[in-house]
C-alpha cells in the first residue's frame, strides 16, 4: 500500500470515529429537547398567572413598590445573562452574549451603571477573558435547571432591587436569555423584569383592555406586593432558564447534525481520493509489469541473435 493511500485510510478512520460521536450527541440532544419543552410548558401557566396577580394588585392600588413603580431618574441597572455550561452548540452562547452587550451599551448610553450577573460557564469565561467585572455568577445546571437553581439566582437580584441605589442597589432588572421558538429557531431576547410594565404584562396575560375587579387587601397592598416580588422574580427566572435549556439542546442538536453531515461528506470525498490513489497504484504496477516483461522479451530476443 502506498504512502498516500495510507494517509487517506487513516483520515477516513478518524473522521468515521468523529461522525459516530457527533451522531450520538445529536441523538442525546434530541431526546433532551422533549423533556425541556415539557418543563417550559408546565412552568409558563404559573408565571403567567403570577404576572396577572401582580398586575391586578398594582392596578387596584396606589402603592409605590419596586415591583411596579419606575424611578424618576434611574441610575443603576442589573442585567442577568443566561448562557450554557458546555460548548458544541453553534452560536447559542455567543448570540446571547452579543444581545447582552447591546443591552449594556444601551443602558450605559442612558447614563446608567450596569451590574452584570451571569449563568453558565461560557458567559463567565467570556467576561473573565476580557477582564470585565461580574457581580455574581452561577454554573453547573444550565442543561437541566430546577426551581431551586432559579431561587438561588433570584436571591441576590431581589436583594439588589429592594436596596437603595446609594447603598449598592439597582433601579431596574433586565434579563437576557434565548427563547425557544421551534426546533429550528431560537431567538435571544432582552426583557425588563423590574419594574414591571403593566401594559406589557397585560399583553402577555391577555388582559389588555379587560376591566379588572376591585380588591380589598389584607393586611395591605404593599405587603401583598412584598410577598409577590420574590415569587414573581423566581418564576420568571425559572421560565427563562427552562427556555434557555430547551434552546441549548436544540442548538446543539442542529450543530451536531451539521457536523455529522459534514463528516459524511468528508468521508465520501476521502473515499473517492483513496479509490483514485489505489487505481493510480494499480495502473503504475501494471505499467511496471508490462514494461519489465517487454524489456525481458527484448533482452531474450537479443541473446537469440
């Protein structure tokens, strides 16, 4: 076997092994998408009804509360960025990071200081490499988040919102995550969680234009909003984590399918080259045999004379 043919055989073997790995990862990601979609579907009604409750309380009272009341001159904002812990998911994390950078630039253009909170090793590594300050970060659960993870993430954000800006608190809370639209489409979105926009909340819950009933609050509307604040933030973050997890699995499945298809194309190309190299070797060997036989015949004929 010639040296060139051995090179092609070695490359085909290597690419075939890679194709098996990417195919397995594609199948694993595809199986996890279904579970993630079910979790998203299960969490969305709770988040929607909780938003409806907050909207009803805010509409039925005149209480100034950080959950629903905007500051006249906001000076500080918190941005929660959700990325992945693992790679091999195409542009999933980079698109979310890009959306967070755009949001940060816009907020700073409005004269606000920005505190960044990050979920996922990819985002932490990106900010760490560029030596950007991160208020707090969490890793290790992006592919399968639980409500306990959401509570852990929400705790410092709630504390920042309820603290005066002069003491290190924030006036606004934004979240950047990748929304799962379909198996082929996942879109990075920027949402302001706090203060809650009542008009936007009405659109999300389908109550826009609807006349809400009057309520009596025990012990007070402010106490009710105090109780709803952590529940609202936790449910929104949990839903965003689940959306991001489903998007991550879909992006990884698509990336691994593309890698598997590319590996198959490369194997076909290398096989054609290997066949051409083998044919060239065979042709050369035949030519050498024919040439040797011809030389031997000529030598024999010369000796007979």
